[in-house]
C-alpha cells in the first residue's frame, strides 16, 4: 500500500492531528496505555531568503496525557520533537527548558484532608516524557529505539530504589529516541513493526511516497496506515512536501557553508599561530644575537681597559727611566 512519507514535517503533523492515531503511536513508544490525550502543535516560523519567500515551519508537539496505571491513572506531559538537521539539538534544549518553566504543565491533586478542614486541591507538576524522532546520524548506539531513564540509587552501596515520588518525577524526565535511519528492516517487536511506516527503505520512485505491507502491520494499529494513505491522496499535502524539500535543501547547503567557513577559519587560526611561533623564534634569535654582540662589546671593552692599563704602566715606566737618566747625568 502506498502512503505519504511521514519523514516530512507536514505529513508527521497531519498524522498526529488525529487523536486516535496519536494515542496509538505514543502509547506504543512509551509502553503505557494513554486513555486521554490533548495536544497543541506549536509552529515556529523561521524566515529564509528564498525566491518565493516561503518560510520554513518547524513543528513540535506538547501533549497532556492521562495514562492508565496498575493502581489507577496518572497525568503526564509529553514533548515530541522531530529533527532532520543536527543544528536542531540546541532547539531541543530550549524547548525542554521552556517546558519545565511552563506553569500550564501542572495538574490538581486532592490535598490530605485534616480534621474539620475543607477539601482542597493542590497544584503539582506533571511528569515530563520526551520523544525525539531523529533523521540523521548521531553519536548514539545504532539501535532503532533507545530509552533514556533515570534511576535512584544509594551512592554508598549502589542499592537502587523505585524512581518515583514527587521530587524525582517532578525534576527528572524519561526520553525515547527513535533513530529513523536505524529502523531499516528491523521488525523484532510490535513497536518496531509500528515504526516501520518511517522506514525510508520503503521509498518508491517518488520520495514523498512509501510502499508498505499493510498485511504485516499490526491490526490494531492500521488506523495509522489509513491516516498516512489519506495524506498521500491530498494534493495540498503533496505540494507542501515539495516546498519542504526545497527549504531543507537550502538549510543543508547553509550548514555545509557554515561548516566550510568554520574549517577555513580554523586553518587561518592555525596559520596565524604558526606565524606567531615563527616570529617568536626570530625574536629569540635576534635576542640571542643581541646578547652575543653585547658579550663581544664587553670583551672589547675589557681588552681596551687592559691596553689602557698597559699604556699607563708603560708611560709610568718611561717617566721613571727619564728621571733616573737625568739624575745620573746621562741626559
């Protein structure tokens, strides 16, 4: 079956705008059952100098999710981001920091009721989950999906404790990293089968379209396939994918130029350092020559002093001889 390529932001966004599809996909990634999901897709417009003046739209998704647990339910915040360029790493940091500071990422819980006290609700921070879809190589283990989790342990003996409690969950977060280029033909788990819709090895002659085997796709998740099929049949989405191709190419070219400029500047810096070392060596040589000349001057001065002393001694001797000759009547 042919589907729109979800590697494109416009298709990715379209897929997750369907609440059922979003719940299916996110539940599969985090390994927990999401029963309710609210989200807002934030669009950041980045102006780029282009002939048609088409801006690049970068999307990230902030979800408030109600998750079923063994003991009941919990409310969490899910931040999902997708990147094609390595320069997006700093954007991830900024968004995560903003997420922690956002006062909307809280929920109300009943306060412990004391005797003769009215029922009160307390505002508590929601636990944050981060999901990253990466379409470039990174210094990470070459695996399709990685989970980065925190743990609580006794520094003295290494004893581990459950990573729970308001302080731990409120100040730390779990992350899931989906490395699209590592999906390939991995179909070992249900999650890898679900994520096969991102496998770029399924690309057809047209990069906007993937050819997937819907029969091998888990039955309960085929709503994802149907949503991507619908996106492929939308002419507007096809046009938006073409525009995204143009913008991404320009950004990649810009990154290469910046990298080349950085290499050139580094080479120039090395040249300047070498010139500085050469000048320093010349200065040292000149200083050594100056010291040698000074030593020679001192030696000559010492010789001059010695000659002058000899001349003075000789003059004194001649004077004494003349006086002696006068006394003897020899002159």
